[in-house]
């Protein structure tokens, strides 16, 4: 299968030796240069030992979904390395497979290749994020979590930087968005029973309690798992357009609520549905959702007019015959942007440097410190930039 062959051929070359768990890509302009170059460690779940047996791809013509995020991130990193090299930026980039057999995060940090690392970029899960944040703090190395939208219980750690905004930040952003656009509209918050939903409700009420503007008038309603259109309609104002906030990450709850609102909508009072950030992956096309206005928040938005993104998409499609995944852009952005910053050798701490967008490619980041209200210390840094996407019939109509 040509797609799979093309995608993995470069990986076979990069990791051809079975005992190698890290690829070292040196972005060098002058090979005679003696000054120490900045060093970035990129950690990604590539699962190469699970994918190849004696150099042979073991899944025949299939492509397991669990491979996609790490592979995409890796490819984006490679694009960034190529671009930095063309621009004359001197860097060392070490790429580690965090799911290599017999490998561990500790062994990576203890390896000779890791010595002198200035920045860690990692695609992580909860356990990885916790360990990396703790260890990065102990070694005084900035650690950028590129994908996991969670503080992972980390506090008092200015070395921890989260790019994918946390759930609290989304709740805060959603509340402010509704204050700005629907302050006079009736707002009903529908949720289901569950610990995650309890946390969402607590976040919203915390934002409401601390708002500096006039608080919204929100009604909280807990629906049963088998809720009916009558259960929903009983909470809506028959004479006004109601803004419905779906306060749950449960996809089944989201689709059921959207379908029932679609059926209840009338042309003179079409209700609006505001959802959670993970709703971007839900397919809201078809007659079951026809005409329903659905909005959700996201920290990652690439403008359709972005020429750099369009160029990357064309180049990628011409090679692999399908469109690049979002993690490709993120891998490219983080290594390119942060690599440039490290190359400046500025005395300004990295956490302050990344609050600027001097080397922006595709994304608008707004990295800000999150200060603990009790200790007045920085718990971590986080991307606070959110966009609000409006979809109708599965098509993006507006981005706020």
C-alpha cells in the first residue's frame, strides 16, 4: 500500500539500527563551529518496536490508529528541521521514541545524548506529563506538553508549559464568550451525571463567582441518560432563542442533545448549542443536525488564508496522497518557533520569550503564567488563546 510505504520508509531509515532509541538531527550551518548549539529533546510515542519485526512492517496493509498522533508529530518535527537548516539556524534536535521496548523516560533523561538539553518537547499522556514536569523542574529545563490538555496535578512548577489549553481555561473562555455575545439571552446548561460533569459545573460556577462583569443568568439541568425531547423542551423559553451549553465531554450525550435541539428548533427561535472542545471531532452532518448552529472552543486554529499552511498541505499531499493531520502542523510549529528562540541565546527566560509571536507559523499562542491563588506562585504556564468555531451542517461558517 503506497501510503503506508511512504509514511514508514523515512522512519525505517531514521531508526534502522535496532539498538538506537534516539535520532539525532543536527541542524548545522558551519560544521567547523565550536560554540555549543542549543539542544532540543523531542519525545514522541512512535511504537517502532511494535510496528516493525526484523525490519518488516507487521500490519500488512492496515494502519493502526494508535500510531497516527506520534507519527504525525514526528513528521512535523522533520519539516521544521529541514526549514531551520535552510534558514541557517544551528540546533541539535534529538528525537526519542517513548514507547520503544525496554526504554523509559528515566533512561532517556539519563542517556549521554540527553546531556545539555535546553528544551523538552513531548507528546504525552497523564503519567508522562506528571513525570516529565517533575523531572524538568528538578533539572531546570523547560518542558512543553504539546498535546495533553491537563495540568496533571502539577503545582509550583514554572518549567511546565501546556499548549493544549486545560478544561478550566475552556470553561473560562466559554463563559466570557457568552457574556460578550449572549448576555441577554436565556442560557441553559445541560449536563449528565458524572465526575467529569461535576468538575465542569464547578469550573463554570467558579468563573461565574469571580467574573468582573455582570454574571450570566444560567440554569443548570441534569438530564437522565435516556433523556427525551420533552425533557429538553421543558427547559427552553418558547418565546426566545435559548443558548444551550452542553457541559459534558461525552460524545453520545453531545450528539443526542444536538439531535433533539435540531428537532425542537423553529425558524423564529432557532436555539444555539455551545459545546466542549472535544466536539470538534464529532461529525455534525446530515439531516439529524440540519440547520443547528453549533459552537465550540479550540486553542488551535489555522486561518484558511494562511499561505504557509497551504504550502505544507500541498507538499504533503503530493508526497503521501492525503492531507496532513493536525499534529504535523503542531510538530512543525513547536520545533520551528521554539528552535528560533533558543538560537537567539537571549538572557530572557524561555517562559517569557514564548509569550511573543516573533517566529509564528500557523498558530496564535498566548502563553501566560497560571498563578496559584493560595501561594501566589506560578503553578505552570498555559496557552490561553482560544478560538470559537461556529458550524452549521458540519461546515465551518465563522471563527471568532
